[in-house]
């Protein structure tokens, strides 16, 4: 609430002072005429001198309402116009069999899914999609701002879903490029997560990275897995689950080369906490700028005050000439 003409409110102390002066004057005011017997006025009605104070308060209230109306009280509805261009992000995730290794608890794939889902929840105004790969690459979720759908698709990601094992990093990048090349977004990025080296596919990873550069696509590469050997579960129908240890096969040089070619960054995550921190760093580096223009639409509320002031003035006039009239 605000007043469009607040200077009129300075009249309120004047009205209060005038009312106080009138009341003080009435205390010491003498009658203009003295009558020895009021029976002379029998039949003319009742004359209530004390009740006439009501007339004063009616006039004061009417004047206060009139001043408030002149001040033009207004209420405002504030709206904000958002002018922004979001970022298009493809989460490219390795689903090869090695992602079942349990050096990162509960295992690499589940940890990667959980951290990526948290990353999605923290974004605003960006379109996000999912590409999964092993020996072949598939679009799991198209670019969308429906983050609930993205998270649901992320939950359904699992090892072996492409039905062909291996690691085709070049093909995965090519699939991401195909989904981003026609984008009009301010920025286009790929977050490629893998625990292995390129050993399948028709497209060379560095060649694919150069193609990404041609379309202004930046690639952040994430290598996951502890250095050395990692426990890998093997399920046997007879002996049940047992563990064997597999060597770290991450091709860090390739991942660094992909990132450098596209002006991105390479990260290595050996723990779940490290992977969370990496996504936080990317989140800070790739922020969407939001420009807001604020508007306020005001609505006047002086008409009800004017109407009430008029009614009080009318009531004062009516009482002054009927129930509370005076002589002379």
C-alpha cells in the first residue's frame, strides 16, 4: 500500500488540532441567550447539547477520510519479466560393464546417477538431455526443461542397457553433437562421464571433439574410478556372488585431449564426494544469467473513502437539522 499524493496527509495534524481547539473552546463558551423557562419550546423536539459532540466527530471523520482520499491510496501488483537464454546440457554417461565396479559405493553407475540427478535439481531455465553409451550410443532423454522427467530417465539408466559391451567415446560425442548442433542456446555443453578407454565405434574421439568445436560445443570430461585395482562383482549360478579385482583402465590423456580441444575441463573422481564436488564446480562455471525487469501495476482505492466521507457529511447535516438541532 502507498499514497500517490502523500503531501495531502499533512492536513491530518491540522484537522486534529482544529478538533482539539473546538472542544476546548466549547468548555468555556457561554450561552448566547438565556431562557428562564424551556416550556416555551415545548413541541419543538429534544435538544441534546452533549449529543452534539457526535456532530463534531462525524465531521472530523469525514474530513480525515477526505484527506486520505486526496492522498490516493494505492495497492500494487508487482510482476517480473524474465529475459534469459538458458544453457543446453547433455549428460553423456558410460554404461559399460566396468561401471559395476564397487570402488565407489555402492558402485560407479549408481553413484554417477545419484550425483547427476542432484545436478539436474539445481539447474534453472536450462534444457537437459541424457545420452548413454557403451559399444554404441543412445539418446535416453531428449533436451527438455522438465527436470522431473530427466530425473526419471536418469533412474532408469543401468549397465548393459545398450546390449553391447565396450566403450565407444567417439560415437557418444557424435550423438551428443547431433542433438546440440542446431540449438540456439547461449551455451552448449556435454558432461561426458566414463571409467574406461575408447575401444569401440567408428568415430575417433579427438575427431569428434573437433567436430564439437565447430558447433561451439564445450565438453567436460569426467573420469571415475579409484587408481589401481577395483573390486568387481561376478555372479555365479553355483557359487553366488564373488569379487575379482580389475585394473584401472581409464585413458586420462584422451579425456584431457577432448576437454582441451573443446575449451572444456577434465576432472578425475576417485570417490563419491569428489564426484559431487566436480558437478558443483561445473554448476558454478556454467551459470545461466537471468535478467529481470520489474513492473508494478497500481490500483487506486480512494473512491470508497470519498463515498464514506460523503455519507458522514450527509449524516452530520441530517442530525444537525433534526435530532441534534440547536437554538438559535
